[in-house]
């Protein structure tokens, strides 16, 4: 990418569009009662997806942007699990018996649970919900201090996909972000998983971290590709110390600048593509035989709070502190502080604390933005037709895209908008043109575009 283009666009703060409207638009108007109403309104027998949040870790990585809390004791985890089970009961009572298409445990680090608690939570869930042969059960894994018994418990619980946090294998980088993770931990985890029949593995890598260089991230990507995960997520470090105080531990002077970040992302991409992976969406890679690659080719890929997915369920129910649910007309997020979440559940009601109702206009814009984020291309008139709307309302969006088209970042062809693959890192610049809520400012509310 040309230096001028980077200088012009890359530092702009933009949402990641894992939802539309984005979490920045959530307000306290969505509370337990409204959430309960929308849960009850789900069409009967429609399958759902579930996201379970485990907001605990053994240690804190300085780069971490997730909702998590460090604990050395297990008591807070056990107490939290009791609330989680009660929340599952509340949801089950509201939506009735349903099939779960996708179950995702994320965090924080779900592998902080004891093997007994993994089985206990899984059994609790599947006493109230059912699953089918092809249901997906995915869990995020921190390979540090992972025990073999934990992996066996995951397999016994029916987990068939995992995501392993690696980020970078260079000891100097690991030191600077407070995440010491010898490569042997990751290799051991992969072996245990394969031995217990869990072969669908995603690995998270990051660029833009302190002391990373183009050569060092390429070396990490090469080594990790050698472990042959089925997918990789490659995240640019979002440095938001005004939101996450612990990020102040990372010296700003040690962070790569915009051009260097771009070159790092490109270097990782080149290594992964030459290792046989295909680029998927904004920041993912997949083996060509992986369902995500297939979904991308057939235009069936979806985007949700966990990133890119093949999950087509209309309702994603969030469970646990800070978890976000996506219902047909509502996004609802549970209270983030664990004590506030627990107090709500103890009082016998839902913990929804903020969210947003979706208007007809939001649904249409959401569909356009989702196709762009997944396919890097969208025919606005076709999507409008599906919603019985005329495309003319998007003329201002096309006006806003024209300068990007002049710079070659988007191609405009009648009502079709396409972002060339080489500019996929700038995809969100095209998406924001269809966003009626996000006011574009230089104030850093979101992470930067690159
Ligand atoms: C919940 S963690 C994954 C599971 C486990 N806790 C671990 O770290 O191994 C989610 C992932 O988000 C990514 N991540 C966390 N903070 C980030 C940030 N500030 N910017 C970009 N990516 C971030 C990391 O790649 C991390 O693996
Ligand atoms: S990156 Fe993962 S392990 Fe590190 S603090 Fe965040 S959630 Fe915990």
C-alpha cells in the first residue's frame, strides 16, 4: 500500500463491525424486562446459538482488551459458575427447549475451569437445551498451565472446535506484554487436543505489539503455520489505554508505527498464504477445506461478536458477565462488573444492562455492512430488494465513498461496492459509509483502522 494512503486513512478510529449498530450505540434503555420480552418473542422451535463468557484469567496480558479479571483463587470462579447456571435456567424458562446450533465458551480463559466444572457446566446446559450431530461447540484455550485432564474434559463435553491464544512466540515480545508462553506449551496443547479427537483448531496471532518487527512476526507465522491449525485470526493490537488502564504498562515508544503495523500484517499474510491458507474477511485465514473458507466462497459467511463464523442462527444468546446477545430486533449486553451481574441473577432477573433496539433501517444497514465485512463486496441494490427498500437512500453513502474510489481503496460499479483484497485491512472505511450512527471523528473512541 502506498505510504500516502496509509498516512491518510490508517490511523482513523473505526468500529470492528462485529455488530451493527455497534456497541458504542448501546444505552441503558435495554434492561432485564425488554430482554425477557425479546427472548420470549423468539419464533417457536427456532434453533439458537449460545455464547458463555468466563471472565477470569490466571495472569493479565498487558495488551488484553477482553472483559476479564485476574484471580489466583478458585472461589470467585465457582461462585460465578453458580450464577451462570442460574442464568441458564432463567433463559431456558423464557425460550423453552431448543436446539443449540453453536455453543461458544469465551473469555477471559474458559480453561481456568476445573475438569469437573467443565463437565458440570456442559451437563447443566444440555439438560435444558439439545444439540445435534453437527452442532458446533467451540472453546477458547489459554495453553499456559493447561492440563491434560482439562483437554480430556473438553473432549468428553463434546467440544469439537477450539481457539488457542498464542499472539507471538518471541520471548522479548512476550516479556513486554506479560505473557510468557513457551512454544512447547502450544505444541503440547495441540498434541493433547489431537489425541482426544479435537482437530478443528484456530490460533490467534497479533501484530502491532511492542518489539515486534516484520521479520519477527513472519517467523512467528511460519512456525505456527507449521503446526497446521485449520484457521488463524490475526489481530492488530488495539491500544486503548483510555479504556483499559493496564495497557499503560506497555511503553508507547516500543509500539510500531502505522506503516510498520501494515508491513507486519502483510508479512504475516504472505507467510500464511504461501503455507496454503486463504485470507478470509478482514483478518482471518483458513485452510481451503475448512468450512469457513467454503462459506466465504459461497457467500454464506456471517459476522458476529466472536468474529467470522458459519453460524446462521437468527438468535445468539449471551450468558455471563459482559456477554452480548443478538436477537432479531435487539442487542443486549449483560452487566460487565461481576458483582453487578451476580446481584441481578441473585435477585432472580436477567442481567441485561445496556443494548440497542434495531429499527428497519438498522436491519437493512446491518445486512449491507455484514456482506461487506464478509465478502469484501456488496450489491447494495440487491440487499435493498431483499428488504423491500429502494437503494436511493444510500446515494449519500456512495458520495462518501467516492474519494476512497479515487484512491483505489474501493471500486464502485453501479450499486456494487468492492474492496480490493490488497486493501482488506481498510475494509471498515467502506463499512462506515453505511453506518448511520457512528460519527466519524478523530477522537479515539474505537481502535485504529490499521
Ligand atoms: C479471550 S482471548 C483468547 C483466549 C485466552 N484468554 C488466551 O489469551 O489465550 C481473545 C483474543 O483476543 C485477542 N486480543 C486481546 N486483546 C486484544 C487487543 N487489545 N487488540 C487486539 N486483539 C486482542 C488476542 O489474540 C486473544 O487471543
Ligand atoms: S489475552 Fe486471554 S489470557 Fe491474556 S488477559 Fe486477555 S483473556 Fe486473559
